[in-house]
C-alpha cells in the first residue's frame, strides 16, 4: 500500500466537525473548495472568516510531491532544516530529465547515464528523510499521484504547476516553488491567499469525437491564460458526474493554462470506481461514508450564481472538439472553423508530427480511444502521413496498454513509444527534422504550446487537442482535415471515413505491471549518506546563509536599477540553466542577466564599482562580495512576477545582495526574498525610484529596531557627495523579522529544531 491510509482516515474523521464549524462561521452553504480549505487550516479554526481574494491564510497540506528538476533545490534546502524526517508524506518523481529521442529503452538508458549523479542524489536524500522515490521510467509525477496518492477532500502541494491534475480526484492540489515544499515538509504552515471561486456547470453529455480535453480547451478560450488567476475553478453538474475520473484530471491539469490556483470536481461514483480500479478500495469505502462533505452543499448546486465569484455554463451535448493554438493554449478554434483559421492565418497546413500522452492525457481511456483510430487506419488501408509519438504517463498505464495490444496498434501505424516521462512536453525532445528553419506544424495532447516549448524551435507551430483528434490528424497529415465530415483516400485509391473513436475507461482484465519503479525509504534513514560529489557541476550542498550581524547596513553599492518588467525569468533564467538547478553557485551565474539596466537600457551590462568599468551582473556582484561590500537591487513595479522559483531569491542572497527595494513586488517573490534573508522593501513614495543614481552608496537605517509596520530609512549618497533620505516600507511580520535576523527562514527552523 503506497497511500497513507491512517492519514486519509484522520482527514475524514475530522472533516464533518470542521466543515460544520466553517458553515457556521461563514453563515452560508459551502462549496467543495471551502470545505477542503477550511478543514486544512494550519491552526484549528478560531472562528475566523477569511475573505476570498483578500486574506492570507495558513494551511496544513496533507502531502508534497516533487519532480526531479525542482526537487533538487527543495531537498538541498530541506537538508538544512535540521529535521530527521519529512513532517508529511512526500514523494520525488524522476520524469523531467529524460530526453525523448528514438524510443523508451535507449532513451531511458541514456538519461540514467547522463543524469546519474542527480538521480543518485535524489534517491539517497529521499531514503534519508523518509521520502518515497519514483525512479526514472516509473512515470510522470501527476499521473503517478493520481494513480496512487490523490484522495477526495485532501490537500496537497507539488513543485510543478500541473500538480493541479489531482483535482480530478477531488483534491485541492496546488503547484508551488521549492521553498514552499520545504516549509510543509518541515512541518511549518503554508500560506495562500484565500482563493476566489469560479463555478463551471457542465450540463449534457459528451459523445462521439468530443472528450474532456475539449471542455478545458473551450474553457481556456473563454477565460484566457489569465482568467483563472487567484481562483479555484470548481466543476459540477450532471456532465461533470458522468465524466471519467481521468477525464476530470485532464480538465484540472489544464487549469494551470488559465492561471487558476487549482481546479476541482466533487466526489462521485466515477471517482469511487477509479479508486477501486487502482487498488484503493479502502479509500473509496471511507470516502463513500463522508460523501456529503466531499461535494458542495446541495443549495450551492441549486443556486450556483449566489455562491461563486463567476459562473460559466457549458452544455457538453452542444460542444465540438477544439484545437487550440498556435503559441498559446487559449487561442481556441472549434473543429468546424479550424481549417478556415489555418488558411487565413497561414499556419503551415502540413502536419509533421502528432504527439499523444503526457501528464495531461495518458489514461487507459485516452490511449484506448486513440488506438481505436490507429486500428481503423490499419484496417482501412490508410497510410499515416505524419510522424506519431506516444509518451505513456506511468508504468501502470504502459504495461497494461502493452498487454492489451493498445501500444501495438500505435506501433503498427509507425508510432514510436517513448519512455514514461515528460519528454517532448517539456522540450526534452530530440526531434529529428530535415530542416529546422522551415515553418512547421505539430499537434499534441499536452497542455502547453508556447513557442519553443516542445522542440526548442521557434518555427514550430504547436497546437493542442484531444489524443483522439491528434491521432486522426496525424493519420491525415493535414491540419485542415475534419474527421467528423471529411474522407481520406486510402492506398487502394478508395475514399474512406474514420468512425468516431471508442474506448474503455478501465482495462477489462484490470490494471497490472511488473515493476512500479517505486523505492520506499528506509524506516530509519539516519545512517544514509547523501551522495553529492565535491566537484560536481550540477549539485552543491548548501551552506546556511550567515546571520544578521545586529547592525544597520552601511555602504551598500547599487548593483542594478532594473527598468520596467523584471520577472523571475529575468532574475533567474530557465532554458540551459535548468541543468544547474541543484548547484547554487553555478546557477548564480544567470543572476539578473535578463534585467534591463535603467542607466544604459542594456541587459547584463552594469557599472562595476570595483573595476570602474561595465561588467556582467553576476561578475559585478561577485567582485563586490569579494571586497566584503554588500549590494542592493532596485526594481520597478510588480518586481519578481512569474514563477515561484526560489532560485530568484537564493541567487541574490548567495552573491551578497542585502536588500531589494522596488516600487512594488509580486507577492510570492517578496516572500521568497524574506525567506532567504534578503531585505524586501518598497519605496513609500514611488517617485523616489527616480532618485537612485548609478554610482550610489546606500545605508539602511532602522534595522536595530526592526518592527512590523515601522518603515526603514535609506540614506542614499550620490557620486557628487549629495545625499537623499528615502522612506522604505516593508511588510514583515514578527516571524518574518526573525527569519531576517536568523539569516533565513531555514536557519530559524533549524534553530527551533535544536
Ligand atoms: Fe511533465 Fe509536461 Fe506534465 S512537463 S509534468 S508532462 S506538463
């Protein structure tokens, strides 16, 4: 048994009382999200009522999942928390570092070879701290979580944006940065702004070519990539209840593409069936007993307009299949109008590759429906025109679909089965093309299709659709093909039509596999030695950051005054730097190299006060640090927006940046800076941003009396000897001030654990 039965039991035991209490406090019927959130408050409810979209709340999630790219820094940090074991059940999944090239076996062997030290580190650190480890090839994090760990009414966080996939099994599941995972694994509360709620009522029934994927592709068209920001999207209605659990997972997965905090469905018979088919009868039995708490109150379903901040209604009997793209997942085209859009926008009409699978769409149902089309192509003597690539989501699905002849249907039409991993979905795809400069089209059943996402080629137009539609389009090799109305000419010169796809929700002979790829941690990992080589270029053990020395900061040098947009990508770029995610010193060589220097409007070119000439940002920071001089970064509005990656806060801390002062912060980055011990300040008067000059020396006064609500003062001395006094606001509370004094939140946790 991989799931934590006792934990789930205790969540369900406490739930009725907590839900009733919350209902009394809020004085209204509750939605499902409210039930789950209020029963996961980190401190037992004191009758507090939190305003949606306004109040920050501390939660106690039930579990943590990490993928191999983000787990590295999360676990390097956790090692410094002074804890012998993780406080909640946690898992690591090796799925992102496997490159898809020629097929599962060879690709997996190559990945093990190339990433050997990273895998060894993750395996040993998991073993030491009581974390479940899923080896490379075991599957994609979100599919494995759905099959093994997700449970209705639970709350989890994961260091990947598509953690939200577990909403398909009725869980509040949220994607976060590594530092948040460390907090939860160390037993600390986890903070989130109480989300707003968007209700999506699904009426009617899916049929024919239409699948759950088309529902989320339509929703993405309605809400756009930003429409779900700060909200949980709750799906309900007869159309929701009639949908398979894995179909619900697909919809929740792509909630990340509309910016939603997460998405969720209420517990129903299909979820119960899925739990039972995946070896979790005991969980289903428990969930059945508390079913009323795992769905919204009936009054919410009857009058949803009164309880959601926004309500959308979709009749599943009326929608068509969708194809979204290129370059953004919210550019929705229904199938009937897609060919016209291809022509009008001059999208490359020849389809070069169709790709199915990924964490979004690789259930047994998905693959069996797609295989029904592959079989038709063979039976109807159709030559498949495009390349066809399949990435199963887990070993459970791969083994079972191989046993049931489904993978053979794909191979019979020329399909290549890749490893159970992210592969082309995250750009880990060694695509074999004769001319990468050619404008070209691919279609995938994945979730994201931003430029360069799949193959790193800006000329590739990526479209997203259901696995069955991807398969039909790959057979035709033509983006203008509409399988609902058009015919194809087969090898005998005869016109043939593809019938509607058919498939099975569950394998008739049950799921099976030989080796799940799971390694349970030792009961007592205290003797386990974590494997990190001194000279590794990819991994580096973290030394704790130094404590605050008890005095005001004096004589800080301005490092960079960033102009305009400065996201976490500008602060810590991705792309080739992903390789150094586990090595703080090496990845720090990308610090702020994307930020625009206010004084010369260039990137990665700033005045280096040590050499007296222009230099790169990381080199300048290193030169100042070597002289024992602290530095300060100045930024504009919404500084640090984007992802929650903690590297954007750890790198400045590592390279001697003492403070960041901006016109305004993106909240998550501000908190990350505080956690890493960098002072996060805002100009009380935004116009003071203009007073900062290139060669300024800055003192920060007031730290010895650092208290919540009391501003600090910046004394800015300019090159000509004149100076300005600038009021700097902060949003530190008492605990966060202790983080600052200890040198980082982790240092404080470690101290407390001693
Ligand atoms: Fe992996 Fe793509 Fe999902 S990168 S986790 S398969 S979104």
